[in-house]
C-alpha cells in the first residue's frame, strides 16, 4: 500500500526508485501505468490518467515484463502489434536500436525462443514506441549483457538530456543509480524515506556510498 506520495518527474529527468522487496515499488509503477486503482491524482504529461486514460497512456512508455510477452509472436510482430494498438508504426529508431542491443538478428524468431535478457530488451523497445513523455522501467536492466546494458543506458540518457522524456526506473542496481540518474528516492513501507539529487549522489559515491545511505534511510524509518 502506498501512502500520500507526492512525485513529479518532468521531461529531462531520470528518477531512480530504490527500496527493499515489498516496499511498494511495483505498486507505484502499476499506478503510473493505470493498472492499480487508488486515491489521488496521476498526470502523464499533464493529462489525467483517471479522466482521460487513453490520452494519458498514449504519452506513457511502460516496459512490458518478460513473462508478459506473447510467446507465439516474433519480436517484430510484438513491436508491430504494440505500435498498431497505439495507432502508430514501429518507428525506425526503435528498430535501429535493436541492432546495438544485439536483438536485430532474432526479431523474426518467436519470443518463446528468446532468453530472459532478450525478452527484457524487447520489453524496453516496446516502451520506446511513440515518443513517450514518460518511460517507466521495472528492473529492466536485469539479465542484460554488459554491452547491451551500456547501449541502453546511453540511449535513455540521450533521450532525457534532449528533454524528450522523463524516466522512472525501479531498481536494486545501485551502480546505475550512482552514475546515470538525476535523482533517487527510497521507498519503504509505501512511503518515501530518502531522496538525493545528482550532487548528493556524487557526494555519496565519493563518501559512504549509496548502499549505506539507503540502509540508514530505511533504518531511521523502521528503527
């Protein structure tokens, strides 16, 4: 359960959401995607998710979980179906990204034959269709090989730096947060218990470390 969260992620910001298992990270992301009903107001690029769900979701890119991808379709068919459902074509830039992500050669193979990491890549590509104003990723770097992970981080960072979107990444990978995001929050028992901007994250990286700071934030809350 989430409790009175106030969160703003503008275009040009990459937010990292940290927290222990069961802290509410996935629930938060489900709320952003309209999969979990609750009190309060959610605006996607200024559009109310409750009042205009179709318009709001059209501005959102949510990475499809590997286990939710249709196994009988090929990767290319998944991209086409996802794009068509939003009244779009599978954009060239999304298909081009499949190359450096080492997925292009398998796009015409059934998803059932994909490894976990390959499904993760496809799920992220689905989230990038349609120039979304907000991209939501749930542990989307898990299972990626180092080279593909770096390609994806650079691609996402470039989108953010160009002001094309905001990103919300829920993750346990502290190294990603320490280097790539603009701001990080800690969620515990459905509440935000810690927050650091880029300057503070750099100081933590050179000091006690984000792991210690995160543990202290959670400990202060529960102890």
